[in-house]
C-alpha cells in the first residue's frame, strides 16, 4: 500500500490494516479461507486468522490485518 492509498483508507486514529501496533478486537464472524470479521471501535473489518485459533466472541490482538494472538479472559 502506498502512502496515497493508506491516507485514503485510514481515517481514524486506529487502523488494524496498516497500523504499527497490535489492537485488541472482537470476532463477530468467521469466514472461509482463515478470515474473520472483527469489531474494533464500533467498525467492522476483515482480518486474517491463519495464525491463531479464532472463535466468534473471542478477543484477538491484530497487527497489520493479521491476528497474532488470542487474549484469554482473566480468571479469579
């Protein structure tokens, strides 16, 4: 993605497609081909879940459009 393309797509402070930090997201739908629809800050985006075990409702950390870790809920 070139700088011009990025500015056209990334309009918010957090963009899980081209951001340089991992962002926590919630899985709302699993798609074929190791893809998922996730919700982040009220928006839905499509990401790759090829590297993690994803499930609807799970919280994942996403970097550059790729889920890199699953965040497990804390237990008391």
